[in-house]
């Protein structure tokens, strides 16, 4: 019986340490999503008319573009479909993040 208690205690300590380690490294979902944007839109000042670079674009302009893409007010091949996967609040957070990074 004593062995079971010790084994349980060891298991709890090991899993608790893992949980604490995970809490110390917060995952920023916006930063993660922005990595996807940079795959096509990169950091160059100009890529092409169909894949414009987003570096240096202010948050309001980015947000407006994302909403227009989401609502089909701006023509696109894939960005309309991608932007529909996000809420307006998520698109705002993404635009804010991208304008600063």
C-alpha cells in the first residue's frame, strides 16, 4: 500500500511540474496566426498586386482590408475564404499585431 502512495505522489509531482512549465510559456494565438500571413505576404516592401506585402501598413487599413475580404467586398482568390475563418475581433487583433511587428 505504501508503494502505491509513493507511486501516486511521484506521478502527481511529475505532472504538476509539466503543468507549471506549460503555464510559464504563454502561447499568443495572434502571433501564431500572423506567422501564416507572413508566409505569403512576407516582409518585403512589395511582392505583387495579388500578394501585397503587409509590413508597414497601419492597423486600420489592414482591418478594413480583412473585413472587405471577409464580406466579399474586395476580390480575392483565397483571402476571402481565409478571413471568413476568423471573427471580426480576431481580425482586429491580427491587424493590430501585424501593424506593430
